């Protein structure tokens, strides 16, 4: 998508907003973590094709300003994986809490997620992308998520009852 300030701002904004939306609605999908892992993997594997289809579509020329078009492309192409990630973090925390009876599972999952994300970025940028190229790298990384989704689906012990959303704090009138 490019290496410009506004692209980085759009990428960060998309991930934060979609992860927030995912985290806000994850309680509705507690038994379906496997589906979000599978979706993220399939999307990663298909992203080169999705990107090419976008480039050939009228959406690619929707905005005359190339900066605005790049921001639009960033939002459009990255909202699906970011939403899947936003769903996954609270659901993994719920699974961990159910497995271990640990009341504070979320900080552990969030910390491990961030360490894993950092390690993944370095591995992808310095090892996988140079060795395999972007398309093959996305396929490799997508296969990891697909495998996680399949393992989660086949492991019945991980069925977690639907989570309840937190009640909104009372507002003084």
C-alpha cells in the first residue's frame, strides 16, 4: 500500500477501530473463535488476488487524490483481518479463563498476543518476505491461521459458553 505517513496513519487507524469493534462484539461469537482464525488465514492467502481485483475495479479510481485513494484502499483491504483479530483476542482470553479458571486471563492473552505480533512482524519482514516474496509469505502465514482454525474446530474441549457483554456504567443524570 505504500510507505508514506498517511498510509501508516490509515493502517494504524483501521487496525485500532476494527479491533475495537471486534472486541466490542466478540461476546456474541464465543463458540466460533475457530471461524475467525480460519477467516483470517483464508483472507491472508487470498489477499494477493483480492488486491489485484481491487486494482482492476472502479473502486481503485473512486477518489482523484492519490493519498485519499490510498487511505481508502487501506481501510477497505485491512478491515476484515483487523476485525478477525479484534474478535480473537477476547475470545482467546475467554478460552484461557475457561480452561484454567484464571480470572485475569485477558492481560496474559493480550501480552502474549503483542509479543507474538512483534515476533511475527520481525520474522515476516526479515526472514519470510525476503525468502518467499509477499504472495507466498501471505500464503504461508495464512496457512498457519487456517491450521489454528481447524485445530480449534476439532478440539471440542474448547467450546466456551457465550460471553455476556459488560454492563455500561451508570451515568448520573
